[in-house]
C-alpha cells in the first residue's frame, strides 16, 4: 500500500508517534475490550452484517497492534489489518501470526474497487485534519462492495483539536480531533455510505475525557 505523492505532514507525524509507542500501546490496551461491553456489541453487530452479506475479506483500517482485527476474526470474520505505522504492524504480526497485516495508508488503499465485504475504522480517522476526511471516506467506500458495512469509531466533539505531547510513557507530538457525529454522518453519506446505526456512550474514567461515537453505515 502506498501514500499519494503529496502526503501531508500529519501522516509523517502520526506514523512517527505510533512507531514510538507501539509496544507499550499494545500492552496497555491488550485486554481493554473485555471491559467495554458497548464496544463488543457494536463490533458484534458489524460482524453479523458481514455474515448476512455473504462474508468475504474485511479490512481493519488503522489496525494498530491488531486487537480489533483479532476480535473480528474470533467472530468468524475474514479480517486483515492495515496500519500507517510499521512499528504497529510489527507488533500485530508478532501478536497474531495467523492473521495478515500490511503497512499502508487509508488515503490510498491498494485494493480493487468493491473488493471488501466490510471495513472498520476504529479510532483511526481521529488524526486526520477534519477538512481532509471526506477524501479518506471516499477512498474507503471505493473499496467496499455494494451493501457492505462500514464501522467508524471516534471520540465525539465539535471537531475539537487536541495536541498530545505525552503518550504511553513516551514523549511524542501527535495531533488529533474530537469529531462531530453529525458532520461525520454527512461526510459518509456524501461518500456513498448511508448511516444505519449511531451509538454514543458516555466517557469511562479515568482515561476517557469525551463521549465515544460509533457510526455503522452501509455502502449504497
């Protein structure tokens, strides 16, 4: 998978930050889903939609250390992972050697049009400047087959910017945004993916500072 020639600074910043924290990030979040029943329920619904559509390859786009990829595989989904960070992909491959993980960018997926039975963007759009998100959603929708589900998870806000200077025990520089669920829904609809289910849950202390949003959409 490749990036476009005019890849912007946020891609390099995001890659560098997650390369730095990859091992500690994976250790800290390894068992997080066990304490997140809403997250598991949303992922379970997504998996059911994939199965109902006949199954097929599903991309966990921005997969990090592969924990969501592995969870989906445990639900019988033919899941593979893609991540911008080679460090994260290395951790994912060590942790889940039975699954496929590729280094790549959501801005330019080396996948044929309509080739996926579903896609998950689990907190992987939050480091893209909001003005650039429509192009990212259009690229993801491009690789979905008609009727395939897309699950997008993110921290909810009003496109509020956050600059992280510390993360998982390391000094980093990483920008992120808390996204407006209404605006994300509009952008997904414009890209050709209609939102069918919206879930908002309250933050769970001590780590979460904002509401968490989950939009489950289907390619028209």
